[in-house]
């Protein structure tokens, strides 16, 4: 499995880039958004990759982050969503936009991607709503780690009245869940309130479970 490519850009085409790695050229297919962000010919580039193996072809698909790569793999688990459709969705929405659309049940945003019809968009939202929090947590973990690294921050639990024999989710899990909800566009206050309530209602929950519980609390009622 080729999981990452790092080398020099030889050329860029409409749907792929050729990266030279010590004399070996790798054709890596990318979304329009990634191709617009990657460097110019002759510049260095690094992409996380997913290898698609078929009887008659091998294709590499490239992503700037591990989180986006995992979204690609998750999207392809949906019936009717192949590699190109996944790139179309990620190219149109980006990983944060995909997270937001699935969390809010907004299949119209998914349908806006080129080549994605309403039935496929609805399947993406319906089939991934329970699986998505695990990938959202990956993005939240990266965000929290970046803050800690850049600012030497230490996340500590908020002091509350002690409750005997009750174990709440760890402070890092709560921080990661809060970061994920913030990335989805929820206001800090409502996100923090939902995470706090979810943490109290679901002792020993990990980050994905906290995100799922908080999203249920934030979902429109009625």
C-alpha cells in the first residue's frame, strides 16, 4: 500500500498531478480544490494517498491531510459513490463541509457536487451519519494537538462540584468533541453546553460517542 507521496511536481493536469519521487513518477488523482492548492511545476509536494486496485488498473488518489483521506474512504463505502464521485464531493465541500452536511442532514449541499444526484446525496447523509463522528474526531484531535503545539497550551477539566463514584469523559475527549462541533459551525456556547450535557449523560464515552450524543442534543426538535 502506498500511503504517502513526497517529491517534486513534474506537471499538473485537469484531474491529476505527476510527482517525481527519486526518479519514479507517480500519477496521483486529486480533487479540483486540492489541485488548485498544490504547488507549481518544479515545486515540492506531499500528499497522503489511497490506492485503488482493480483487475485492469491501479490508481492513486491524493489528499493534503489524513482526515480528508479518511473521508474519501468513508464516502466510497456508500453505494453508488466511487472514487471520482468522492473527489467531486470533497472538492466541492472540503472535509469540514462534508462533516457539516452529514451532521445537519443537509443532503442538498452534497447534491451540489458535480455528478451527484439527489438519491446518492441522500444515501451519503443517511448511511454516514453514525459513522462520520469517528472521522470528525480525527479532525478535532488534529486541531487540539495543533493548538497545544503552537501555544504550549494545557487543557484541564473545568472545576465542578465533586460527584462520588462518577467518571466523566476525559478533558481531551471533551475538548476534541468541542473542536469538532465548532468546525461544524455551532456557536461556542451551545457547543460547550451540548458537550457538557453529553459528557454527564454518557460516562466514559470516547470522542466519537461524545460527538454523536452532542449532535443529537443540538438537532432541531420537532
